[in-house]
C-alpha cells in the first residue's frame, strides 16, 4: 500500500450543487445584491450577495470558522458545482463585511422577505395550499451566544455572568424560515426590539396568507409587544410572568374547570380571570398545570421547577404537609377558541427552538468569531441564510414531507457528500463516492433541475 498524489477531481461537498440550483431558481445572490447594492468602489470581485451566499455554503458544508472559507476556496473540484465558484479568503470576507453599515444590514434583512416570497411562489401548488390553510405563526425567541475576549464589540454580560451576543430571529414557524432578525448584546432587553421586529416579519410574509399570530415566551411579556402585534395586523400569544396577580387568578379557578390537555400526559388546562393592566381589549389568560409529586420537588432554591409552583403549594410540599403540588404556565392571548386547543398549539413553539439549535449546533452560530460587531452581524445573517437554504432546498425538492432533515443530517445526506467531478462531452458529471447516502441528493437534484430559473 502506498499514498498517491492528490486527486484534483474530488470534492467533499458535491451536494452544494443543490444550493447552486436554489440560487438559480430563487435568485438568492442577485436578490441580496438588488437590496444591498454595491459594497465596494471597484466593480469587480464578489458582490454582497455572493459574499453572504459563499459563507452560507461554507456553513452548510461543515465550516464553522472564517478560516474554513480558505479550505472551501482550496476545493477546486467543488468550484464546478458551487453557487459561488470562487469564495473569498477569510481576510477578504472580514474586510468586505466591515463595509456593511446599518442601512446595508437593514437591506440585507429586507432581502430575506423578498426571498421568502420567491420561495413560497416556487413551491408546488399543494405545498403552497397547505401553508396557506393555516394561520402563519411568527415565533420570537432570542438566543445567547457566549464569546470570549474583552475587546469584542457589541457584546455584554447576561444575567448568568456570561459575555454574550444575542441573535434574535423571527421565524415563520410552519415553514421553518427566518423572516427577520437583529443581533443584540447580553444586556439588551428583547422587548424594545420586538415591535420593529414584528413589523418587519409581518411585511416579509407572502401575500394571501391569513392573519398572522405572534408567539413568544415570557421575555416578551409586555403590553407594548401585544399592541405591536395588533398594530401590525397580527394576533398574539405570549407567556405571562408568574406574578402575584397570576397566582391569585390560578387559585380562583374552579376544580371542575380543569380539562385534560391535548398530547401532554398529566397536564390540565383552564381559563383564568386575569388580564394584565394596559393590554389590548380581548386579552384572555390560558393556564396549564401539571401535577408534581412531592419527591420530585428539589430543595435547591435555584431549581427552575420550584419557580413554576404556586408559593403556597410549594410551602406545603416542602413542609411535608402535601404529597403533591402543581406546576403552572400562563399564556396571555387575544385568540378566540377552545383553551385546550390554544395551549396545544402554543407548545409547538418548540419548532423555533429547533431552528435555533440548527443554527448553533449545525450552522456555526454557536459563536461570533470576529471582534467587529458588523462582521458578526453579517456572520449571523449568513447562518440564517444557510438555515433557509436548507429548508428551501428540501421544500422545493419535496423531500421533507416526512420531516425536515436538521443541520447535521442535511450536511451528511445533502450538502457534504464526497464525489468526483468529471467533465465529459461538454457536461459536468457528479459521481458520488460509493456507499454515500445519496438517495435524497439525487432526487433533490433531479427535481430542482426541472424548476424554472428566477426571472430577470
């Protein structure tokens, strides 16, 4: 056995041809360019769209540092199939990303709305109809990204003492697509950001959909957020803080008013007579309780479960005077309908947490690698674009009917598939490595190739 020379016809990311096809169908790079405009004086080299798209391709193929752009750039065989054949060097990416001012970053966000509309229009008619049948949900859920280095711009310490940046996406839950977003610091309260984010997310939705619903956790428990939803033509469902007024309302619920929750064993749901001061007319409160046996209640005062138990019940359990208590959750909403159905729907908020997990565990948003805030913001948008590209690829190809492949699986089965790239009779041929899981890749490629290209 001996080690031979390098084979310049082999690439480890032949599946990026799918990204190239989605770029052809939706005009990803050209749409970003139309919104952002020129990012440098000389009219040569990479455009804004190519810059962000090349980083998204890098992330989809497994890159999680800027230096991985240099590895992608060295993959000459893969240049035949990528959407951006000649990606920038890592230093070039940093230099060009620093040129994005606040206006350009806002326009970059705006391009996501245009691409969302284009992707929706390109879906097969049954898929569009299925999405249009349900009211669109806009999920708000910021996430903290811990960083290191005292000189990093735009970061701050959070309540846990971690130095973090805080990406804050607004996600169309049913489609799994990021509509809008903002990058804050660990000390930024998400509530003042929410009204503008809601407005931009609603604008980004395709036309012809039903009235959207804004869904958020207790970090957005604020009358201004609820009024912002109403003011932008949406309804709202927001987790309420467990304050004394909420506890009083829960205690006043008649025992026979509790009904079994849908799809959650041991949980019960009821309506409570609680409307926070200053909230929109029509606000109501949905309460869920789950029985907690005394031996499952920890004595550690830092326990999260303890905070969900009525203080009076908690004292009885800890004092050995009761063998169980109830953990409570409160949702303030203006939605009409059965409270059991509303509570079950609200639990689907886990979808946005899956999208965040994908962006952090699979698409490099688990860190913010630059010392420059602007570069980290472009990095965030590249991760969101990679997230959308994966979802668009699977939706347009129809390979997500039994569930969308998340980042790691999508990388293994779709994007980071090793292959030999051959030119024969004026045609590029992709020959995946034997034993690679290529069924979805082959189906997706054939389906996407049959779709028309984006218009001029």
